[in-house]
């Protein structure tokens, strides 16, 4: 009965999303990036969605680690340490490669990530560092670094899939002009320079969102059925998500660039190599879960 109810809800959500996208992609409904926008308060959908994805990630990671015997208070402190590093890392990474634009036009928004402009790989690096720093400060923690990274790596794709909807409401992170049946209308105000005469673009947020949820399913099943050593799920995440990102990034118009290189294709290669090396190291030297 529970399965029937679950799949009924999932089906209803998918149908609702389909009709919602149908009217927005056609241009019949133009979304306002602001949930609240008045003289007293300015709240963007982007910030609400990103914040919600962080809460979901926290709850899912918490659930996984509690099943593994991790003390909840230690995990909460670790997240309090890691999340600010993720926000700072994501924002600084983005601003660093769009510095000219921010310096000339938006210097007052550099410290306002809720206005849009976060780099996922910067956020990941910040979060990985924050978790490492916490365990350096608390050497008697009830969990190991790779154990926590496994739980984080498993749920990150789900949260990332949610977060892509923030880009959708912001009318950003879309791809090249297209005439595909699922082409997405972008209002003139939000079209990239040089593409003002095009109305329909590739909805890359959908591509990455679907890929993210698929990766989440793969990592969830792997963790539940096949993980034998701490770090294996994390290593697999480092292999799968960056591979997806390299593909999606090839279609986007708003990539961060370093000379003629797309940053979000170069950094994923580094992540993939790191994931492969980590997986090989764990196979030889990793700690069996039952030994912890």
C-alpha cells in the first residue's frame, strides 16, 4: 500500500511538472525570479530553492549517518562548520572567474550569493575542506572523514538536482539556441549578449537535473547493496557527477572561462582523476565498514 501511495505521488508530481514546464517553455507564462519583491524585502526563488536543497541534503545525510551509529550532535557541528565553507567556496569560485563583470557592475553583490552566481565545484571544494577541518579539530569524532563523505556524496546529486530549479527561476544556466520539441523560452531581458534575436534555448537545467537524480539512484543503490569500504560511494560520486557536468557544460552559453578553456570542464577532469585514484587506493588500503 505504501509503495502504491509513493508512486502515485511521484506520478502526480511528474504530471504537474510536465504541464508547468509546457506553459513556461512556450513563453505563455514568464516566471518572476522574485518570490517576494517589495520595498522592505527581496527574496529570490533561487535563494529559497538553494536553501531548501541544503536542508534536504542535511536531512538525508543525517539519516544515513545515524544508521551508522554517528553521534547526532557531532554531525550537526560538522555541518555548521562545512556549510559556510561551501557557500563561501561556491561564491568566491564564481566571482573569481567573472571578476570583470562584478568589479564594473555588481561589486556590491559580491557578498550576496542569494542574488545568483554560485559555482558548484567551488562549493564542493569548500564543503570537503570544511569537513576535513572539523575532523582535524575533533580527533575523537564518532565518524571518519570518508564515512561522512560517503553519505554526503550519496545525497549531493539529489540536492544538486533540486538546486538546478533555482537557475530555471533565475532564467540562467541555459544552453545554445535550439528548435527541439523541448526548447525553452527565455525572456529578452535574460538572453546572453549576442543571442538577443533568439527566443528558444536548450534547457540544460533539465538535462543536469535528470542526470543528477539518476546518479543519486545509482549511488543510493550502490551504498545499500555494494559498498564494502568507506570512501567508495564518495569516489564513485567524483567519477559520475563531473562526467555529467562535462557533457552539460558543452551546451551552456554562460560557462566560466580561463582563456579558451571552460573551467567547469577542466575542474571535472581533476575530480574524475581524483575519484579514480581514490577508488584504487580504497581497494588496497581502505577500511572495511564492519571493521569500524
